[in-house]
C-alpha cells in the first residue's frame, strides 16, 4: 500500500458508485483487501502507508488512532461496502489482509473482520483468506488462532537469510525465524504458505542471494514471491543511497538475481505464474493477486486502501485518525476516485495480464501493438507457440524486460 498521494474526483459522502460500475459486479470475482497500517518500526526501504505507535500520538500526548479500536473501524467499512454494493453481487472469493503488520492485531480481531465480510457478503465455499505476517510477531499459538478464525493462507516476510542484508533493509527478524514460522503454520493446518524475498539490496552478493533462495526452498512453502528492491524517494534507504553510503541497485545485477531465482525455484518444482511469483501447484497460486491482475472487483478496507469495481477506482484517506473520524461520522473514508475510460481499461488489461503466465489476448492490441508483438516473438521476448494461438505470453527473457515489452505493445 504505497504512500504516494493521488489526485482524483471527490467520493460521495455515501460512497455510492456509478450505476454502470455496479452493473458489472456479477461478471467477475469479488475480493476484499484489508490494510492494517501499524508497524513496530518502519523498515528503511518501506514506502507503504504505515505508522509506528509514536507517529499516532498528538502533540498533547494522546493517541489519534490505536490498534485496539482498529477492527471496529474495519468492520464499519465492511458495513459501508454492504450498503454501497448492489444485491446483484457474487460471494466474496478472496480476502487479503496486508500492511503494515497485520499480526500486531490479535488473531481474534482479524477473525472479526473476516466474520463481518462473511456475514454481510457470504464467502465462496473455496474462498482464499490470506494474511501477511511478520515472523517476529507470531508463534504456534497465534497461527493456530488464525487458522481457527478461518484463514487459509499465510504470507511471511522473509526478505533474506543473511543478517547483514537484513540489517541494511532494517528488518527486525532473526535469520531462520521465517523458516520456523513455515513449520508452525503447517502444524496449525495451513496448506498454503508463502515466503516473500527481496533481491538487489546493496551489499548483497550472489552467494547471499543463493543462500536466501536455498533457505526459502528448504522451508517447503508452496509459494515464493521474489521482488527486486526499489529505492523509494523519501525512505531512509534512499537517503543513504543519495549520501553515497550505499550503492544504487544495478540493473544487470537485478537481472542476474532474477534468473538465479527462476532457475533455483524451477529446479525445486516451482512454476512462475506471474513475473514475481512462483507456486508448486495451481492450488498454491495467490488467487487474490490473480484477481488484481485479471481485472476483478475488490473493495479496499483501511487507511489509504485502494478499491476497484467495474472501472471505478477509489482510494481512502491515508491517516488512521482521519479514516476513523470519517467512519465515526457515518461518511465514506474515500478521499478521491476516477472512472476509467474504455481505452484506459484496455491499456491496464494489457499491462496486468501480460505479467501472468497465460498472457493477454492479441486482439486486445491495436495494430501497432500486434506488429510489436510479432517483433517481440522474433526477439525471443514472446512465446511463438502462444502467439500462433492468439496470445501474447512472455518468455523467461521477456519477463526480465516486461515493462519494455508492455510499452511496445501499448
């Protein structure tokens, strides 16, 4: 949940959506994203909309927002969603609780939010319910309570297995703890477990990245996400790079690390189903993220959360205190919104669908895009067999240059 503010049109106080957007509700899956904006400390690379306890205290020393009341506010927004979304809507197929650090809240509070969604919207029989978790904030008992609350999937932020890399990232967990958490999650009954990794951290060598991959694979999750480090403006990491204390991540190094990940994960039985995500089986894929990449509908709950329904996209006020005040007044916490044009929606379909293993239909492309697709096949960036079948599908080399391929095709 990046912290960059966006401009847009005002959101009605009631949160009402345009009728044409509501009319599309029945044609694609519906999910919920729940943003928990609390962290113990802010990691040096993080640009997400998160707050430490000290950042939620006013000048007179009183708390402007708290973890203790957050579940009530999230439930209130779920109730708002129930009023706004039409009766002609599908049951919820996915819920993803992210942050921040969701597991700073009691498992029972996270369960109350899930229960509110279930009671108001219904959950599909095979609903995927995921929460992110900081390894240092969970233990076997906590994970067992998450499972009892209905969660089916848990995602641990591992980032690296090397202590010096974790120190540069300012991550607060001990090497080996994420692997232990996978074991605890399995014992608690979680069939689906993800480990998040980051590559390209200044000071990370090839052997460090290889060790992180080996540790993650040995822990036996059924899903691994690997993201290149992005130095975001305004972060402590960006300041250190600007002062020359740390080197800017190198594009060639990033490409080499990606190939190392893809090769190691493939050898271990993982298949890439999106540029940065690998799963051992189709069942292990993140269906919530696939909902984003394939144009589904989702309601984002929480400060700064983004939502999308039928071509209308909106985002909430960022600060937890402002978010709580809006809901207490019976108003939508939406800060602004935009209604996408047909051309904008077509562009986003190409941008997002091209990232997944099935790619995007060639008939989404304009004539110049179809010509670019033919050139991309000749350059080894798009799969020739898939192209003959009417789809643009990235090759491994194409995944390395995905952004450039999208620019050419659009």
